[in-house]
């Protein structure tokens, strides 16, 4: 829906700016809707981090590097 469209537009715009090669996003592991939005926008999961505010919780770090090159 709207969030996927907004995230795709913002991340696409960001990597088109001079000097910007990647965009990173962080989500809670227990927030599958946000994870799915990032997946649909082309973000890749790169790392799992401990959540700073909750004991035994994890957060996910995602990265977007623009569209895949056409080969």
C-alpha cells in the first residue's frame, strides 16, 4: 500500500543523490509488516542486532543499494 510506495520512492530518491550508495533501515524482528515493506522495496537483510530498549529482543538491519544492474 501507501507505506511500500513511500519507502520505495524515498529510498530510490536517496540513492540517486550524489555520494549516496546505500540506504539502511532498522525494524523490530517482531514487526513482520515493516519487514515485508522493506523486502518489497528491494532491501536486503544484512544483520541482526540486540534491541537497546528490550531485554532478549532483536532488531533487523536492512540495506538498499538501488536497482540490481542489468547484465
